[in-house]
C-alpha cells in the first residue's frame, strides 16, 4: 500500500508495563495475556489515515530491562514519535519516568512528539498511580497524556493515532526538516505522486490560455 508519510515510533518504559501488548493490540487487534520479555527490540507496522492521507507507522517496541538500555538508546535516533509507558498498578514504573524521559531527550530528535501512557486502566482496583498524577507529569514536561488498557483496547487506537496527529501538525507548521532522516519521517510515494500531478496540472493551466 502506498502512503504519503512514514512515521517512526519507539515505545519505551519499564519491563512489564505492557509495551508489547499495546503494540499487539494496535497492529493485530488482539491481547496476549502471557508475553515473553522483549529481548532487544521488536517491530510492528500499521497504516492509518489523517486528513485523507495514508500514514504508515513503523513502531519499535524496546526492552525495558536496564541491561538492554544501550540497545534501546540506539533506536531513539530517528524517532518522530515516542510512547512512554508506565503501569498504573506499579508506582515504581511511574517513578522511573523521569529517567526514561531524560534518555529520550538526550538521544533523539528535539521535535519528536511524546505520548505518556498510563497502561492497565482495566485494573482500577489495583491502581497505585492516580490519573491526576499522570496528567500533572505530562503537563510539567509538555507531553500528551492518555490512560489505556491493552487488554480491553481502551484508548489504544487513540494513543497511537493522536501521536501521529501531533507529528502531522508539526509537519504542516514546518517544524521538521523533511530532508533529514533523523527526523523520523519519510515522504512516501503517494505524497510524491500527488505533488507531481499537482505540478503537472498547474503547468497545463498556465500553458492553455484563451483565444479571445
């Protein structure tokens, strides 16, 4: 399938917060309750539509263990979108967000869009992190915020799509250098074809002229 743009995402956060489950729910519409720990990096992709344009999301799901942090850091480069995930039932995963955010800012594009995700919202009875705390952290650091459930699919679609919308707005505003691969955005064949056709139509109109 052709596309106008390709956006590269990276999913980060502690082990066991549900990063792989979020990716699987978004790409395959299914939940896998028992998931092996991610070793290094896993990959997924899906097409979405924004303002009538096809966008391909290329999503890298990273390992949360400290021993893999050096591998994870290499994937920050060239990411346009970051999904920073914590588990609302585990206070420690929320407490570690600052460290993850510092890593993201240090190793990736300064224009990237970061979505903060409080996952496992279906486990309300076991909640240790209030929604207001997630909202406050996001406000303080200029992030988008959403609570999700990879199990019930609540807000999973919205989290990935809203991140893409944030990137798309920045493209329209000219924030990203589209010629720089490190931006995490690639212009696709659909966009190039549309631009060529537009130029051709413009040329025909100019050269047509009237007889009277």
